C-alpha cells in the first residue's frame, strides 16, 4: 500500500499539501524537500498516513535530516492550535519555524552561509553544581506531590497557589532538578517581562545544568545554538516566554508555567492567537507528564479549575521568609492638589525615610512617556493621533515627539494648536519620565533607575538597569515590568503612584488585571528579614478591590468576581469567540459584520449561545481603520459547537480584500 504525507511549507501560511512518500519511512516532524510548481521547497511533515487523496500526487524529493526536525508532539501541538484557534496549518506551524530561527538551518547544513563556530552563547547558562533548597513543611508537601506526579508518568495539572514570597519558585525548581536528574527534559515558561537575568541565573544555579533561553532579545545565532542544543539533548532545560513552547524537547518530563495569570501568554496581533498556558496544559496531556501553573494571583479560569477538582491544588499560604508587607492607601483627593506632584507628601516622606536607612525603594507608575497628553491652554483641546481619532498622543520629552501608543504614529509637537491656532501647547499629567525627573530632584544623591519598555528596547538594557539597581540601590521606578521576577531582600518600600489606572477599562477582565498587578508589585516588599511597607495612591480608597489588596485577600476578590461572572455568563462559566473586522470604510465593515451576525445568530441560539453586537470596539479607530466587534458566547460544554459555528459562518461569508478579519478564541483582551 502506498504511503502519503501531508506537508506544511516553511514559506507558506496556508493549508498542507499531500505528497507520496517513496520510502514509506517518513514520519511526523521530518524535514523534507518537495516539488511545488517549478520550485523545490522545504517543508515539515504534518502527518503521515495511508489515505490516498483524490488527485495524483508527486513524490517527496528528499528527507533533509537523519532525525526529525521537530518532535512529533510539537507538531501535534501545532495541529491542535490550528483546530482549536481556527487557523491554517501553515499559520499554526509558524512558531515552530520562528522558534528555530534562520541560523539554525545554516547550523544544520541547510543554508548557503558558513555555519558559525561553536561557542558558549549568552542564550545558554554555564553549568555548575545544583543548589539544594531548604524547603519548609508546606513547600515540601507541594514538592512531594509534584515528585509523585513525576513517578506516575501520567498527565497531572496542578495550580501552585502561594502568596508573594511563599517560595513557589523553589518548589517547581526542586521538581525540575529532580526531572533533570532522571534524564528528562524540562520546559519552564515565564512571561516575557519576567525573563530577567536574575531569573535565568537562579534557574541555572538551582538545576546545575545548562539552561537554554529562547526569547526575542537574543540574536539569531544565539537562538540557533540554544535550539540545536535542546534538539540534540546536550541541554535539558528550555526557559522562555510562550514561544518556547515549541522548543525541540524530544524527551520532556515536566512543564512549568510561572505567573500563569499573565496576559502575555496569550498571543495578540499576529495569528495564531493561541494561549501559551492552555497550550502547555494540552502539551503535558499529549506527553503524559505533569504540568504546574504557578501564581500568587492565579487567573480566575485556573483558580476555578482547581476549586472544581480539574487541577490539583498546592497552596502556599505563608511566606518562606519574612512577613507580608503592610499595605496602606493614600487618598489623593486630600493632598495631591496641594503638592502639584506625582508623589503625595506621605509617599515622599516614606521614600526619604527608607533611603535614609540604606534600604531600597520600588515605585510603580504604569504610564510610558513624559506626559500622557498635550493640551492647548487657550481652548482646552488635547492633541489627538491623526490616525486614531479620540486617542490622545503621549509626550515623549526625551525624543521631542508626540507618540501614539496604539498605532505608532510619531510627530514633532506643533507650534500652534490644530483646533484654535493658539500657541499655548503644554504637556499635561504625569508619565514615567516626568516622575523620574521629579524623583531625581526630590532625592538628590540617590540613584533613580527607570525600567520601562522604552528603556528595555535596546538589547542588554534591561540587564544593565537591574545590575545598576542591585549594585547601587536607591529607587527602581518602573511600569508593570517591575512587578514580576524580582526577589530583592532589602526592598522595604513599594509605592504605587496611581492605583486606579486600568480598573475602569471597558473589559470584563479589567478588575482582575488591576488586582493582580497591585498584588504582584506589593509582593516585592519585605521579602526577607526586613519589614515591608506598601503605599497605594488612589482616588477611590473605599473600592472593594483595593480593600482586598490591603488585606492580601485573593479569595475574597476572586469569589466576588466569580459571582458576577456567573450571573453574566462570562468566562470561566462560558466560552467566547471574538470576531473583529477593521476597514478604512466604516460602512463596508459594518455591512459585512452585520451580515455575519445574521448568519451566526440562529446557529448560536440552537445550542443556547448568543452574539453581542456588532458594536464599535472600545478603541474604535486605530491607524485609520474602523474596528467593529461581534462577541460570540456559548456554554462551556458547547465550546466545539461555538467554534464550528463561527468557522462555518466565516467560510460562508468571505470578506472583501479591503477588510481585515480575525477570530480570537478565548480572548483575554476585548479592547
């Protein structure tokens, strides 16, 4: 009987193509060269089978490597992503190619350039003796449960839920070391902003083996060295953000998803729009291995799964060292107007006192730039992005430009107001660069280290900033980048300049994200013997969310939020698919998505589903394109029916080329 293979092309984003396997030996994950028209293209074996297609097939030209390019379970993961997140196989396979990088093919002898000389890249840590953790009884109980799961060689998902500073990292690294010592490979996922040099060093020290890091800041040559070391088994630990899921681990034994609640695990923008946490759980099930999801503030989906028994629960309710910091609110309505600064007198005094004792301070100000807007003092009109009507431009004083953080538009501040022609244009409000200037003035003689996306954009800048803070102390001022991955013993004061940012966004997850951010950054204080203190500046000190943060009461917040979501039939009590259309012609976009809604609505109602909209997106225009949403929802048990209904409707209503359409399964951001 003839044997066939379905191949996904390295150069395409479309469907698979079926070829005859002349050897009968090709397998999923093999790298092959195939004829395509009058060209010979490289591709990946997506599936091998005995089902002849209804057309004549050409034979595969050659198998390019002696061993599979990617493990079969990684290709299976991509196949699941294609099915669940409703995208073409070529799109779902994209992360496999990008995880490897272009230089990998040169290293494998498949490129035209010379292979780079072997060296110890920055993407691999140096081998040392493993550090043994001294676990307390609760940590040991959790670690034993994970070791037992390793022994069982079965799929077992766990939520490792511990307060900040409870030693979650020690627990999962202890288990990871055990897996490595048993000869298995380990995958550790962290949010991109949590992938600090401190995280990499701590992981390498704990495991006593090479750790390959795969992330966007390494060079293609470094990526190739790390990827090939994982593929050939000389490196047994992969560490990275969501894209590291596609590392070529042929013998995985344990998966960790650290800070599992973090929104960066969900791919937004380019397809495939997969969720790294959920994909990691699927991969663990496919490989019959344990997976642990760690967080002090777990996503409500994960927490609900643990409460309902779908996931094992490993609580760590006490700090491994030190005590939880005291958290207090500062009512900005009482004092800020009198000071005219970003810092209330109380927060300023606390910073002064902390620095005087030689201790460190961390301050969260979650706005990039120098001022969040520029305004005409004559007519009061703010300067808006010309391509995103209604969105205000952020003043970046260091660049001397006004920047739109949605579309990237950048321009020199005009000399006259576009609305009234007045010449009194001034920046208004406080963004992080302005807070930095103020701190340098208020606290002379003390270093102020700023860490935000603008600082970290240059390679090595993140590490340089943190090294400076660790060496010289003072104040670390940052956006949400500072809320995770930093375990610094003598940080005794954490300040938040505006605790209200984000909570009022028109997104049902806004409160959850705000609570998580505030709890996470508060947890940076008092992580050793020195007592910690957290000061939250706010205009709403009686907000139940803030009161829960003050009490470190995740359960109270989560139960209240889940009760609301259950009433409104929102996740985790339902499944969602968000369909978005954008176009320069608003009427054309509205006509198309309205017709799609008419097609979908009766199908959704047949299994108790519903469609909300179409409605303008909360951010209605970006880069001159009008955005409209159709939010489709169904009961949990009808998830497959929901996705099939949306997929069928999209297939029956092809969009004109002037429209951009995507469907986001399980969206985490509906803005």
